[in-house]
C-alpha cells in the first residue's frame, strides 16, 4: 500500500521531532522511524521537516485564543520546538502567530495547555536532560514561572474548568512510576505555585489525567492507570489541599484507549478514543465505487461517549472509522465532533488511499454526517462526503477525500450550530508550477461556524502554496 508511509510519517511526525529534540538535551526516548520520501499514487511528496510543522492546537472556551506547538524556529542544522499563540476575535480572522515565551531559556517547549479563560498557558519544556512544568501568562507580560525543578518527567498538564488549578502527570526518575500532582495557581507567582500536592496513591501508576466538570463549586478529577488497558477512577474535592484525602471511585475498567481524550469543560460528557481489536468488529473498506478494495480489516480505533458515574460507554458512529484522529464534544452534549480515517480504493486507482473526514455524530448514535474540510461552491456549506470515490468538484472533475486531518480542537462553549474548531492538516492538494504535489507539512486551519455562516481560514501561514490562481493562466491542477 503506497499510502502507508504517508500516514505513518504524518501521524508520528511530532513524536519523531520530539525524539530528536529530547535526544539533543540528553533525555532517554523511544526513537521513531526516520522520515522517508512519501508517496501517493506514484507522486512524490516532500519529506517532513520540523521547520514547517505546526501541531496540537488548543482553543480557549470562547474560541478567541489559540496555542499550538511549532517547529518554525528550527534550522536545517538544529530542531527547535516552541509554543505559539494567536488571537481570534469573534467575527474576525486569526492574528499572525507569535511566541508564548520570549526567550530560549526553557529549551524544547514540547507540550502545552491553555486555561479555559484564555489567561494562562501551562507548558512542559525539556533542557539539559530535565523535563519540567512552567506557567506563563497568555498576554506575555511576565516571565514564565517554573512549577517543577527535579529529575521527574512532567507531562499532560491540564487546567481545571475554572482555571484555578493545574494537574499533571509526574514520572519518577528512580522507579519509573507516575503520579498525579496538583497545584493552585493563586496569583501565578512562584510562592503560590510552590505548595503542590500528590493526589494519587502508591498503588497507582497513572498514565492519563483530565478534569470532569461538575457544574458546581467542586472538582472532579479523572485518572487512567495501568499498563496497556487503563482503569479510570474519579476523585471529587473542593480545594487543592483536599485532593489527597478525596476518595477514589472506580469509573471505567480495563479500557484500551489511545491518547485522544476530550473532556468537555461546559458539560459532564467525555469522548474517549478506544482501540477495538475484536474479531467481531470488522470494517469493510469497500466504499463508494471502489473495486478490488483491500480486504476487510479489524477496526483500529473508534470514538466512544462516556458519562462519569456510569460504567458503560456508547459508540458514536456505525460503521466507525478505520482510525479516529481527533475527537471533541459540544457543550450541550448533543453532538460529537470527530476526525475519522478510512482506507479505500477507487476505479482507475493504481494504489489504495487513505481518506480523512470531519464527522458530526449525534450523541443518540444516529447516522453521522461526514464532511470534507472544505467549503462547497456556494461558500456557505461544507462538502458532504457521500462517497470517497464519487465526490465531484464544481468543474465536474473527480475529487478525492485525501486531506490528512487530525488534532481536532473545539472551543468548550460550542453547540451544534455555533462552534469554533482548529485542526491540523497535511494537504495533498497543494501543487507546484508543474502540478506536482509538493507540500507535505502539517499546518493548522481554523473553522468558524455560526448558524448558516461558515468560514475556513489558514492559521499557520508558514509556507504559501502555489495555487491555481498563481499559475499564470495555465490549466488548473487536479488529482
């Protein structure tokens, strides 16, 4: 399958970049496969590099603030990962991205979290073999405050829905076991952040942590522990110093998940992405007018809906995607926003293809709506994905669903009809002057929907493509 190397390289590109960066600062990491010349149906694409690589967007609750990870400060000789931000005023375009931190003192800024009120950024940075957590005000009026300074490896920072607490996973350097740490922000000073608490007990080895909104003044913290399949537990408390005495309540047992978890700040709903390797769940890849399609295969991952306090999960779409690359939930709990990927083969194609679509799936598990991340010819609606092989452009040519989209971020105040989202894409529809596919770098796009008004804008702007309009009157390029 020619497209496999494209998918693998793209979905692991950030991990590969982080491996390079961490190796450079003396940390022990798992090395990812090196980038290779990507192929799609025989057309060469550029190899991935850190410089034109934006990922992991996060939106504030109202969608007016965005942070993301970028390698745009890299050179051909050195990889540099930094956290960037952009303002996105209501009814307007995103501003040009700028750095969250102002200097290079922190090292590789490899992970970030944005408070729901858009005022604070928690970031994980690695330097000289040490990985620590920092707090930075979004406005950039102050220097970053160091939250941790030890040999433990910090990860998964997450703000409470009211932006008053930060929880994160801390892996001990000596035992390799992980615990959940908690701190109250206070005024964001070093003195306020010095009083930290260990939430989990010695019998847990926590892999994931996130907040479940309760709708009142208390907090509910979810932790996933275990090796392979995770068991999720909940703790309820009213202040940071009460978390260590909070009773642990079992929630979901032995759930095999991937790292995509999308709690919703404005409701008590959670979207998990579960691996499903059951032989009873087989996904046929024969879609559209496909012929000689790949043989049916096991479903890799699927989104599921979970409600704290219940022990069951509900699937969102049927059939599910071959792989779920992003998931989020509207604040009213009525619609899940997903990015799913299928494998397909169409008449006349020499090779198999991957296709990713944006999916709006009702929580009652009724038929989902699959959309291409493009506006239709009328400029006011999305292109529906009714078949992967038979979608037609306005000029009558056949279009493929072959954008590689992932890292879906939704604003917490989103509803079914009014929402803002950001996603990462590696367009395969950017051409050079000879109609050759030349852009293979992940970039961030933003979508603003308010009823019938729909707008899609690029955020990254880190490498301008040669468009049809810029080809000097030559015939348009099409796949």
